[in-house]
């Protein structure tokens, strides 16, 4: 079979048994996903907020998606090289006798710890929450340039 595919010879209607097994696996995943009300593929990070982290020469910038919350529900703490974002996203239930056709929005508590490569100035962090996006500006610590030492 493998030799036939490598040489591009016609297979005269024969299919690989592995193709059939893969198709069966995908179909089982789809069926179990329908029964549980959830898709069988991971579409997002669950309750964890999704983040982008960028830096320039003096700051780290963290952009965090946390839609449907108010700023008072978000807890942020920082230490030398780490930042913790935590809170609880509450999703209103649609009722007891409803049938979901698709359920992708997740609710619950989250706690995201972000490790940074360098120390930050904890007392000068600025946080803004606008239209579901939490933007954090973290100033890097001012490190002195290394001094060149000559050996005599």
C-alpha cells in the first residue's frame, strides 16, 4: 500500500485501513461532542484570559481579554518578575429547560500568573480596563549599564 502511494500507482478503489480508523475517530469525537454539548476541539483557553505580551526598551505591555466584567472584579498583584491576574467571570444561565446548540462561553474563577524575563517597578504599574480589554503597562527596573573592568 505504501509503495503504491509512493510510486503514485492507482489504488483501484482500495483505501488504507488507517484512513478508515482516522475517520472513525473523528466521527466518534464529533458524536461525543454533541452529547456533551461541547465541541470536541479546544476552541479557547477556557476561563483563562487570553493575553498578548510585548515590550519596548523601558516597559512591558500586557493586553488581556476579559469581556463581560467590571474593573472592580479584577484582582492584579505583582512581585519582582511575575504578575497575577485573577477574578471570576460570571455567565448568566439561560434556564433549566433549555437545550444548547453551541456552548463556547466559559464562566468561573481564573488565576493567570505571567512570568516576566526581568524585574518590574511594582509601584508604577498602570492598569486600564476598556471595552473588555485589560491593558497593563509595567515599567522595567532601571538597571545600570555594566561597568567594564580591565585586568592589569
